[in-house]
C-alpha cells in the first residue's frame, strides 16, 4: 500500500533533512499517515461486512422465492377458486330447496322441521315423504281442492293444522296418516264435506279441535273423536249440526 511505502521512506527523509526542516514536522506527517492507514483499514473492514450482509440477504431472498414457487405448485389457485365458486352455487341451490320445502330439510322419506302447504306445488314436493318431524300446516289457499300427493305420509311429529282453505273438499290424501304427535286442528275450511281421509288415524298426542267448517257434518266429527286416542282435550263447534 502506498501509505506503507511512505512510512519506509520517512527515516531517509529524516536523515536527508539538513536544510533546517524540523524533525518534529516530519514526525507529525508520519503520525497523520499512520492515522490515515487506520481509517482505510476500518473502511475496508466495514465494506467487507456489508458485502457479507448483502450476500446473506440475497441467499434469503432466493430461499423465499423457492418456497413461493413450491407453494404455487402445491396449491392450484385456479382450481381452488373454481371450487369455492361451485360451493357457493351449491349453497344457493340448497337454500332454494329448503325454502321450497317450507323451511324443512328433506332427507329421503323424512322431512326434519316444519313444513307449510299453500298450493299444489308444495304438495308435489312431498311425494314419497313418510314423516314430517315438525309442524305440518295446510292453510290459506283458495285454490287447493284436495291433498292428493300425501299418500305416503304416516306421521306428523308436531301439530297438524288444516285451516282457512276455501276450496278444500276432502282430506283423502291423508289416508295413510296414523299419528299426530301434538295437536290436530281443522278449522274454517268452508268446502270440507267429510273426514274420510283420516280413517287410518289412531293417535293424537295433544288436543283435537274441529271448528267452523260450514258443510262438515257434526256426526263425522263425533265419529273421529271416538276413533282416535287423544292425549289432550277434544273440542268442536260451528260445524253442520243438521246432517
């Protein structure tokens, strides 16, 4: 290094200095050169450390890039996105099916939960269903004339409510029904002429109430009261007492 060469020349300079130059001045120069050499050495050491740090960081970046590449290969993001989209569509379809089942969930011959019938489409969806675990409500229809389509239904776990159906003429579609777990209510069905469709009914866990069915003979109501085992009370009024 050039600074070291200068140090080697200093003794010669000191000896050759016969023109009155101060030995103190030359010593000062020597000290300054020595200080500069120390600074240069420190800078070289710092540069070496920085170079090692940069190399280490570069190795870390390379390792991370390799990990990302491996993850991209392990997870097919396109396939995952398509799967999520399909699952979302399936959920929407299932929600529509549940809505169409009046809130119940159809699992084979059993509907878990409550079910509401307001039209013939609701009845058609019960084709082959043998049991409804919750409440079955048949109400509020001006067009429903019969319950054909419920031929497989044997059990209603909750209450069976049949009311406010202007045109319902008979209950023949319930010919297989044997058990109602809670109450049976038949009210305000102004065209209901008989109860023949309940001929297989044997057990009602709760109460039996038949009221305000304008052309339904009270004698048919009395026959049903005698036919079934009722866990609660029985009550009737507003039916046709004149036949």
